[in-house]
């Protein structure tokens, strides 16, 4: 089973550049994407994440869907009905359950000062394999304008995610842009649950591309539970966002 997790940066590195990325990895079973747009033209120029939104691709979801003809798309917005998380799942996989759960604030919440501070959810898809049931969880963590350190809100967000993970009766993968530094208590809670932190385990030193010029080079993570066999894990060299794509081959 092959999985790629990528924060698309809303397509700001160039829509053609982003779309060409998917053409290079046709055999991937799961694309877990963050910052996906499906409309929202009225947001162009609006302050979000500390700066005005410019260069975003509001047709991203349908553009990628048109390319990935062997995949089904599942879209779970957390900002209004047009911005959030998306999974593209290969059609030969039997999805038995798919959905989302809000883990920071309630659906529809938007901070008055900056649209980038909005409600957050996790997206999940459970599927059947020859060796049993598995679940993939896609996540884009809270941005609060105060860096990527712990906060009361982020710790609560993690607790809400862990509550969902504890309800699962099968092995699982959790991936995405957590908006957290490696040494935070928010991340340690996942490790304390018994999950393998593949960024730490594989000695990854950066999950950002040259588009990202700030000093801290961590944001994206992959955790796997007991029962997930990791064949390969790496950061891909493709620069299609200010985040690097994370690649996982697992059973």
C-alpha cells in the first residue's frame, strides 16, 4: 500500500507544477492532501494565515480529480464548504467507512481577526485488505499565529484526535500537516499512545521545501499504530508546495 501526504499550499507554487506531481506517482493508493480548494473565489485577497490569500487554485479539487481517473475523491472541508482536507483513494480498495470529526472548535467556527484560525477536523477512511481492516487518517492542525509550539488549544486538539484513535479496533496511519515542532507535548501524546513517529524514527531533518524561508523546517508527520508494517518511508524531492510530500509504503 502506497500513501503520499502533502499540504498543497493551496496551489500557490503554481497549479501546473502541482498537477504534474500527481502524474509522476500514478501507482499511489492514497493521496492525503491538505489546503485543498473547491471554490472560494471570494477569499482571494482576504487575510488568512497572517497574510492575504493570493495565487490559490480554487479549482484544485476538480483539476486533480480529472487527472486521477483510477481514484475516488473524498472531500472534507473545515472552512465553509470549499476549503479543507481531501483524500484520493484508488478505486480497487473497498472503503467501508469514510467521514470526519471536528477536533478544534465546532464546524463553521472562524476567528474574527484572521480566517486562517478556523475549525479543524480529521478525515478518515477505513478499508478492507487481505490481512484485515485498516484506517487512514488525514489531518491539518491548528494555525493560531503564534508559531508551532504547544498551546492549550493544541493540546486539546490532540486529546480529541487520540480519543478517536482509541475508538479504532484496527491498525491505522495518521498523516498530515500538524503545524507542530518535534519537541512539543502535543506530538509526544501520540508517541505515549504507542504510535511510531516516522519523522523521528527515520531521522528526517526537514519537511519543508525551498519555497519556505523561515528557520523552523518541521510541520508534517506520519504516525503508525501497531500492526502497520512499514516497508519504506521518505521525504520526496518534488517541490510543488512550501511543504515536502511524505511517502509511505506500508502493509
